[in-house]
């Protein structure tokens, strides 16, 4: 209860930190990133369809434009590690691997832009990337200018191979270097992730420097991974939630929906929690072949609207009630989004009366209740002492919105 009280206080006084002033990521960005699905597959001879190459990103861009992804809001096509050549060019600039990106990044950016999409690229604050490719340490200005010259729209800046005491300075220097190019480049940091191991990061400094930041371990294509990210976020919510808002967001890492590791209920739970956490919605999956149910979930307009709500407040866990967990996010127009999770991984659907949900307190007279997951269902006007209950599948979620009716 103490934690909830502190959060409500923070919500009343508003956001604590100032955001990076580059006019970008005023809502959490949406897009696609190659890592979880395609990792560091550089063997284009053996696996031409799945290796990290310009062909992969062009194909994803084609599908994003053709199959409703861009129109749903997913507009960043992002490259992760393993794109560069092992050597910088004669003038010290990063260059793409010539075998896998024969046209170079500038041409790829032009192609992606021609589809109405944006291109993201990856580098590292240290001497080498996590996979051992050249990092940006000692080259921040050159690399920022190179990315700007290529027309890149986002930089994911990893934190491997960096002296830990220099992490804040390195991330700040790159932020300044990006600003000095005069180009609009979303700055995606991993600064807090690499600092938590030895001390609490300075979220005021981080949100002044970055448009989004990773706090915790890489997501894997598994339920245990998705669960552990939600749990970490809830346990640290009084530290991380107040730092989020228009221009800067906590990044719980990629959506793994549409891959192999999650049941459909678990995919719904990831989508609902990422919407409530005001997380960047960055998928990592194979858009060229995806189960229609996963596609419909990722493109669900009502869930996306919660994620993109203009108030820009991150949600938080408000209750643990037996095997249930309740997460809530205040939205604009006095609407509250509520996710009720059933953490049990055995048995069948379990019922929770809605009056047990902490946010129900806002319905002191009448409330309009709308269920969004697992199925859209207008539950109608409910009185304060309603007997309405939600039935939640094991490891699944029920996502609702409630809006007080005043009259
Ligand atoms: C650079 O920073 C200044 C001051 O914070 C800001 O007004 C400007 O829009 C920034 N430019 C870019 C390209 O981010
Ligand atoms: C950051 O920039 C300052 C000022 O130019 C410089 O002294 C410092 O060495 C830089 N730090 C890193 C990690 O690049
Ligand atoms: C955190 O960063 C802010 C902004 O850069 C700075 O003013 C503040 O002193 C820092 N706090 C600590 C504890 O270092
Ligand atoms: C309740 O909300 C639903 C959509 O979420 C809307 O269609 C309906 O008109 C609302 N009813 C009232 C009485 O506001």
C-alpha cells in the first residue's frame, strides 16, 4: 500500500524529470527490430532468407507497408548488431558489411523512406559492440554524422565493452553528437541496464539524454523471460515510472509475439502489459510469415491506442490478490486502463470481482466498462456495487477500460 501511495503522489505532482529536447518519441515509438528473431545470423550463403542483410530489411519494409503494419503505427524498421564491416573505412567511418549490404545503408534508408517508413541502426558506447563489431568509443561525432548523412532515423546504442564509470559520460556525449548533426534521430539507450549491476542509475540524467532506455535483461522468446521483465518493472516502479513521459520512455525490450515461445494467452499478456507500461512497441518476429491471431493482436487498434495515449503516463502494478495481479494506467479523458493477470499456471479460468480492483474506486457512482482482451466486449454501465467479475485464463490477461459517467 505504501508503494501505491507514493506512486499516486508522484502522479499528482506529475513527471519528475525533463525529457530530451529533440521533439521525437512524444509517444512511444513503434516498429520492428531484428535481434530476437534473427540474432547475429551472418551466413548468407547457407541461409540467404534469414541472414542480416539489406534484403532482410527491404523485405520487412515491404511487408510493413503492404500488410497494415505501417498503417497501424509500426513505422521504424530497425537494424540491431552485426551489420557493419569489421573495419572502418579509410577516413575512419563505419561502413556496412559489403557482402551483406552491397548497396550500403544510405540506399537502404532511401528504400525504407520510399515505403513511408523510418530506418533504425545500431552501435555501442564502448570500443566494440556486444557481438564484437566496431563500437563508437572515440568516434561519437564521426558516427553520429555518418548516421545523419545516411538518413538514419533512430540509433540503438548498446553498452558492451565500456568502462563502467564512463557509461553516463559516453551516453551523454553521443546525445550531444546526435544533436549537433541537426538531424532528427531517436536515441535509444541501454545506459541504466549497464549501471544497475553496480548502482542505482540517475534517471533524471537519463531522461534528459535519451528518448528511451533499457532497464533490465534482454527479452527472450519465452514466458519466463516476459514474466521476469514485468516483475522487475513492478518491483522498481517507484524509481522508473516517474521518469517516463512524452519524449522519454522506459523500454522493457522487444515484443516477441508471433514467434515460438509464448502461448496465445501469454502473447496477450505481453501486449497488454507493454501497452500499460507505455513501452516502445518494437516487434522482433518474422513479418513474412505470422500466425493470423498474433498479427491481429499486434495490430489491435484499441490496445495500440492505450499504448499511445496522449497523456503519456506509464502504468504500474496496483495489487497482488492471491494468484491475480492488477496493473493500471491512467489515460486521457479520465479513463483508466486495467489489466488483470492470472499468474496461476495450472487449472482453468479464475474469476475476480471487478470491485476488488483498486482503480474501481474512481467509480463512485456509475462507470462505463469496456473489455478489450481477450475479446472486445462492451460490458456497459456498471454501478459502484456491481457484481461484474472478469474470468482470466492461466498466464493470461483481461484488459479493460473504465470511465466514470458523471451526471
Ligand atoms: C538540440 O538541442 C536543442 C536544445 O536542447 C534543441 O532545441 C534542438 O531542437 C536539438 N536539435 C536536435 C536536432 O535534436
Ligand atoms: C566526453 O566529452 C568530453 C568533452 O569533449 C571529453 O573530455 C570526454 O573524454 C568524453 N568522454 C567519452 C567517454 O567519450
Ligand atoms: C542526476 O543528474 C542530474 C541532471 O544531470 C543532476 O542535476 C543531479 O545532480 C544528478 N544526481 C546525482 C545524485 O548525481
Ligand atoms: C461506453 O464505451 C463504449 C466504447 O468503449 C462506447 O461505445 C459507448 O458509447 C460508451 N457508453 C457510454 C454510455 O458512454
